[in-house]
């Protein structure tokens, strides 16, 4: 009852906020464009690239590097990124004898934490499971072959999505005020914005959905997803950054949803019902597959199927469109 009341009162605030045109502009394009934002926040100029993260250079680019150097560095970063993307695949068997250094894990986690989140709310936690005892306890929560992956991999990252992100708002306001100097007008709207997109309560959600759908023909209104979808979306982006950072550092990963999340929360003491677990990522070095028997290898080579197979993807034209759904975007390479 208390939560329904607080949801409906925050809904009332949201409604006032949404129908006010100037506020709604703030909601949809947070105040980075405001003239009171610091210059680096206003600028459309990209922040300098740090090719060292991709092992192509030891020093970050200076702001005043000339165009040639920056484009060479961009090409190197693009090539490194391409390699990292193409090297990533879901490893099915990990080499239990190859550890990953703490330094590498920390660097990867530092990069992961740079992933974007809605209103910079950062509604997720990551628990890294490394000790033998905790790996065994986590493995017991996994389904089927995922158990073995947790046991073999030197570490497994458990991503938990925050299902009460409104609680994070005061911390975000303080941080954004002190470290980024965002304008007070924007910071004041944050509790309404976050509770609009990610407030608790099915009833409040139904009202928001009804209201925005009714208003949509008159003016653009935000699409309202469920709290879980909102939080999982933010957390999955972070998990994706984690996997790419691992790949860039020569590590293999296996993202997994085959687990009993309730048991994992208990084992890792992740507060319930505050969080839910969208994804668990085992991480380490893949065990090289034993070479196929000679006859099978010869047959595969004769059929033009030698070497490890990439996971297939739908043809680009079935997935990517230009200007409107169904109009193929031509020229996308199949990688
Ligand atoms: C959300 C999600 C859940 C997944 N769950 C599992 C899983 O439980 N076990 C597993 O072995 N692989 C799992 N995978 C890996 C997929 O099977 C794999 O990504 C897909 O087959 C494409 O292969 P690739 O990752 O090698 O490109 C999952 C991947 C994603 C993104």
C-alpha cells in the first residue's frame, strides 16, 4: 500500500512534469546542452581516444594532436576494435589452468564501468566470483553445461540489475553536481525522470502507459517499459562492454542465462528483491579444441568447411533497414 501510494504520488509529479513542455524537453534531452554545463560537456568534439587500452600505443592522445596523427590513431583503434569484435565468441570450454591477472581483471572492470546508463543512474552491480569455494557454490546454481563453465573459468562475472533505481538518484545528483557541474534545473528533474522510466508499481506503470499512449498523437511522449526491462537494458549494455573489454584483452567469455537467479542471489548475498540477475559471464581462456580425427578433418576440408566455425548471423538485409522498416540497408559486409 505504501509503495502504491508513493508510486502514485511520484506519478502525479511525473504527469505534471511531462505535460509541462519545457520540462518535457529537459526529460528527453538532459541538460548537457544547457549553457551552464561545463564546456567539455557541451562540446560535440569527441574526447581523445586512448589507444593504449587496445595495446596499440603507450600514451593517450593529447587534445592538441594534429589531424593526421589522430586519424592514424583512429584507424588503429578501429582495427583493434574490429579484431576484438571478431575474436569474441561464446567459449564453451575454459582452460582451468590459465589464471587471469588481477591487474587485467581490474582494467577490464574499469572499462566496463564506463558503459552508458540511462540518466547516468548506473543501475547495476557486478560480482566477480573467483575463489574455489564460491565457484563451486555458484556452479551449483547453474543449469546443464553452464556448471562446468563456472568451475573451469578463472572468474565469472555476475551482473545484477537494480530494480529500485530511484534509490540511487540522490547519489547521482550529488555526483553530477560536484563532478560534472550539471545545472540544478536538470538535477531537480532527475527524481521525476527516473521514477517515470523506472519507478516501482504495476499500477503506476499501467497509468503511465495509458497516459503516454493517449497523449502520443498530440505530442511525442516517452515510451514506457517495465522497470525490469529498463534495468535489464542498462545492465546488459554493461555486460556487453565487459565482454568486449575482455576480448580486447585477449580473454574469452561465455554469457549465460541458464541459471537459477534466486539461488545465485542467495549464494552471493545479493539483496532481494532489490536486484535481479539478467546475465552471468564466465571469463578466462578457452581450452583449444582437440584436432578432429584425420578422416573427419579431410572430409571437412574437402567440403570447404575446414577450421573453426563462426556462429552464423541473419543476412544484414533482414536486420538492418534504411529509413523505414523493411527497406534494406545495402552494402553491409557479412563478417
Ligand atoms: C542473453 C544470452 C544468454 C545466453 N545464454 C547462454 C547459456 O546459458 N549457455 C551458453 O552456453 N551460451 C549462452 N549464450 C551464448 C549464445 O548461445 C551465443 O552468443 C550465440 O549462440 C552466438 O554465438 P557467439 O556468441 O559465439 O557469437 C547466451 C548469449 C546471450 C546473449
